[in-house]
């Protein structure tokens, strides 16, 4: 009986002391099929109505955004401080909306081209 216990203990200690590296974390979101999904990009044209410096977001009255969203006014997060600094209330902009699963944000901000 002691031999079985010692052999079992040896197996447990061997398994616990494995030097195998931990599996790497995925850097991209996986879809329902398990395939990695790239961040989607959609052009946006809209008017900046207000800014929230605390939340780093901009309330924008935007036209339709590709097949992602119809025209509407809402707050969009702006991750990059340099992009946020390009925004001013009352200005009309062209930008990119980045969509990664349920997360989205605005970047690539430029003054709107004359239309």
C-alpha cells in the first residue's frame, strides 16, 4: 500500500513541476467559429456636439456608419489623447469608427472635407 501511495505522490509531484510554458493569451477576439476577428473600420462624418474630457468621449451627430449603425447622435469613446485633442465642439469631422466585438471608439480624426 505504501508503494502505491509513493508512486501516486511521485506522479503528482512530476505533473506539478512541469516546465512547460503556459499557453499564450489570444491577442485577437475570436468569433463564434473560433476564428480570430480583425478590428473593423468604418468611415464617419458628423458634427461634434460636446466633449467630455473626464470620460474621453465626444457626443457626435453622425450620418450612417457603414453596415454597423444608422445615422444617430451618441457619445463615442476616443481612446487616443492625441485624437481627442483634435476635437472641438461645433466642428464637423471625418473620422474612423473602430469596432472590436462590443467595443468601439473613434480615431483618425480630421476636419471634414468641404462638401
